[in-house]
C-alpha cells in the first residue's frame, strides 16, 4: 500500500491505489488496484474501506461502526484492528482493476473465506520453515 495518496492515480472521481499483501484475499489480491471513493456517510459493516494507520494505509473490511468509531479487520487476519475514529477512514473501495480489467461493484468482493485464512497460515508457516533452514528467498 502506498504511504500517502500522492502515490495513487486519480481518475473519474476515484482514487486508484495498489493492493499489496494477502489480508483481503480472494476479494483483493496483491497486484490489484482498488478504486476508492470518498466516504460521504458512515460505512456499514461488511464494506471494505481504506484507513490511515500510523504506519500505512490499510484496506480492510468494516466489522463494527457506530458513526464516530469503526473497527476493521482483514478477511485473513487473526484479530480485529484497533478501533479508529471515523476521520481516519479515507474512502470506500468500489471498483477493482485486476489484470487490466476493471471489475464493477459486486463482481470482486468474495467476503471472508476459510480458504483465505488457511492460505495465509500455510504461506507464513512455509516462510518460517525456510528461514529456519536458511533457504529464505528474501
């Protein structure tokens, strides 16, 4: 994820930002580009939003929202993110560009899946094993 909007591409009233990591797989995949629109009202549980954390921008799903505070969680993360004030939410993901094709709302959001959590756990386990054996590719 870019650390600031300056790294993003702005078109058609949307801000397009690159996706990195597995926390939202399979809905959002590393290499996708998310089309984000500004939030005009409080997000609803289940929506995917962009939030500014101290270390980066994060794209996660809204778990709870009371209008002033939101709790987010990546579909494949073991825990919820710390509660955030609504002012830290920058926008809602509406479109996804994958492999040069723009996918409209409803065509890309798969929701949380057990397979995604399993995939991430296996990748982390293999990475740890490779580090222990000295065969890390990093």
